[in-house]
């Protein structure tokens, strides 16, 4: 600070002279202040809820949030009115602001910020935000960037995404300060009637933004020396960002090569689970529990590995279906199903390894969407082996639920065998 008076800047910003320039009275501002102060608990509750919701996204590294300070709210209103009057902008919403409508006009009464580690995660987090928050359809989603940035991680300028029948538009905006962040305007949940701002940015962009904000905002934004120093710091951090992006890509490409080993671990877990379900006697119960504990650890380790290389979601989905198909007492009969044997012996999981090219193209963090476009993988995911197994498993469990009705399970297996024979005969007939 240049002098002690800078600490009391709010007093000057709300002086009679400033209010006169903004053409607003102290009575109007006091009314807004008192109404807003009564709403603070409501705002804090919403802020806590939404910040917790953000943390359900695995790719979000950390979350910050704040509720706007009441005096800062008033100084913002005065500043925005002065800017509108100076620019002769008669359409500015701030010129008609009042205690009745300020919650609709001010869009950052709550500020949320989600921090992620790698640029590759941007689209994953964007998708999570659009699917889990009420993004305001009348406000553009703004991608702030610098001129020299690699923009391949983001949507094109004026890109439109449809979510539940609502169109959301993305706008790219280049900042002279080289500020980098993506901003969403979010409508609070019913019955609240205010808006809030959600920002997402990488952890390195966050570092620069916080340092720049602390040193320059709001009193030293035009300080030439600070501007120059912040530009140097920005360049250094952006260089680090490029290194991190390169390292992340190399990490994924190296680790995705060992997918066959991951597949082997998953197959081992599935096979051991099946064997344990077959052996139900008291003598082997302890052994089963030991094996189950080991399998749980194996599954945990492989799940973490797959998540780290960016293809966790698809493999985990298939493995969960596989576990459901072989679980319980019916596992023994289910194993007789040719479809299940193909899954355990290298079906669903190996399909992902076979389509390595499709996955590798998607390692930027959107593996689920791109891999799903591959016809071979799509046939497995949609109505393929796994979904059929779940249906058969349900029927088997119904047949095994009561001992006198076990004949139903036998009939089901016999039906499956007949269907297989019929299918083979049809194929042979077609070949002839």
C-alpha cells in the first residue's frame, strides 16, 4: 500500500461525492445493505451445498467459495453505475438497480471456484458442471485465455451445447492481462432467486490469478511496474503449464501400453470371485475371505491406475457389470453361459485393449465419449454381452432363490443351450 488511507478505500468509494457521480442515494444503498445482510445465512448455506457438490467430480482437485461482502456489494454497484454513466450506456442494468431486483442483477453474490490439475481435464469438468448445475441459458459461458494459448482443450468460439433441451453458448475471450479461467453463471436452487458465478481453472492458472489479484486488485490495476512484473510471472507459469501438459500426455501414453496387464488383473479378480462363490462350505469360508480381501485390494489398485490414465469410467462400468453377473450362488450356473465365458476369457475388457487406438486418441480426458464412438466398443457397451448377462443373471437368481424351484434354473440353462444350437444351425444354413 502507498499509504494508510488505502486501507479505508471503501469509505472513500461510498462518499457523498462518489454517490453523486453514480446518481444513487445513500438511502437506496442502505436498503440494499440491510436486505442483503439478512440473506447472508441463506447464501452461505447454498454456497456450502454447491461447493460440496463440485467435489463429487473426481477430476476437481480443490474447491473454493465465498459470499460477497456487503460493503463490496455496495461499492460494486457504485462503480458499475459510474462506468455506465461515463460510457453513456443507458441500457446498463445497474442504472435501474434497487432493493427489489439487485439479486437478479448481481451475478456473483456467491463465488465458486473449481481447481483441476491438468488442462486435459477441462472438458470432463465442463460436462460435470453442465449436468449438475443450473447453468443460466441467458448468459454465455466465457473461456478467458491468452493470445499464445493452445486452445485445443476447449470448445470453439460460439460453440453451442444442448443440455436437457437448453442451449448453452461458449464464447472465447482474450484478456490483455493473460487471465485464464472459464466462467459460468449459475442459477441458485429453488426457492432461491439469486445467481452465482462458477469459475474453473487449472492449479497453475489459479496460482497466477491469486497472486495478481492480491497485488493489483482493485487499487493498482494500472500500475505499470506491477503490470510488467505480473507479465513476467505469467510467462513463467505458462511455461510450467506447457511442461505439465506434455508430462501428462507422456504419462498416459506410457501407462496405456500396459493395459493387457490390467486386463489380466481384472480377469483374475472375476475368476477368483466366481470360485469363491462356488465354494460355500464352512471349511473354506476363511480361505474365501482371505481371497476376497486380496481381490478387493487388487480391484482398488487397478481402479486407481485406470482412473489416472483417463479411461477409468469405461473399464469400471464393464467390470461392475461383470461382478454383478458372476456374483452370488448363481455364479456357478452363470459361468456355463458361453457369453459370460467370453467376457471372463477376454471379452469386454479385452475389447478395450483391442481398441487401443480409439482410447489413445481420447486420453486427453474424454475417453468415454470418443471411445463410445468406436463401432466395436459401442456394440459391447450398448445391448451387448454385458446387458445380456445381467438379464440372465436375474433369471438365474430367481431360479436359485428357493431350493424346490431350482428346476427353473436348470430349465433356463437348457433354454440357453437350445438357443445356442439354433443360432449355430442358422449360421451353418446361411453358410451353405
